[in-house]
C-alpha cells in the first residue's frame, strides 16, 4: 500500500542527517538554525511560501540520491542556497517568478533540474550549480542565457524556451552561448534571439560575413 504524503512542521536543530524516504514529505517548519544534512531517497518538498531553501532545510547540505526527488513548488521567487549533491531530480515551479541557485549550492550535483512555470538566468552561480547536472527547460519556463560561454553537464528543451543574446540579422554568432556535455533534442521547445523593432530584412544576396 502506497505511503501517504506528509507534512513536517516541527523545528529541527543540531548537526545530524535527516533522511526522507517514500512518499512526499513537505518540510514547513522554520529550520534556519539546523546545520545538519538532508538525504533524500524518496520525495522531499519545501513550503509553497518559502523564498529560500535555508528557511525549511537549514544551512546544511542536501543530497538527492538516484531516484530521489526534491520539489520546490512555490508561489513566488525562490533561491536554492544549500550545497546540493546527488544524482536525483530537483523540480522547481515558482509561479512564473525567478528560480535561482545561491553561491552555496556548489558544483557537485549530477542529477536533473526540471524548471516549469518560472524564469531562470543561465549565468554565474546558476551555471556553476549545473556544471555536472542536466537542465530541463519544461513548460512555462523561460531560460535566458547569459553572455559568454555557459558550460553545463546536459541540456533538454522540453516545452520551454531559451533566449540568447544575439541581434538579428547583424550577428552571425550569439553573444551568449551554451556548451552541454549531453544535448537532448528529442522534444519540442522554443529558441529565441533578439530582433530589432521594426525589423527590416536585408536585401536578397546581402553578404552576412
């Protein structure tokens, strides 16, 4: 018989490791003083009103094991600030607002980050957090690629959109670029570049190089 979902509203303290296994456990207590780690083999979630992972999970590390899931389904912007490890899945949906990684997230996560109904800036600490991880751009997500080369472990566009800093028709190479160790192009999505308004097409046979 499947386990029912649960809510944990108690306040945690100390340095021990908290393991979440089985059905979704939503952590809603104010645990900013907790410095222990989280180990997720089941489904871990934060409160829908949280704006930072530190609020419910404290300041320790979060390990999402293979097959494990962490759900961030909030009504506003959210920053994942804990050191993130593991090879599971982090689902983030933030009501059309921004999702981001703080500098404390590190570069050791090798799982998949699925973004839905939010915006994401692929640069800085967000790129670093995905050094070995896969970014899945799903329905309702808009990922804006920062200038320069953004190197991540993997990329999948699955219903969402990516926006590059490139001006049509003048640029032959975008100012912002993504390099991914693994690229999944088996799904649909949208790739955008900047377009001047009004857009005046070049005459036929105009050299572009």
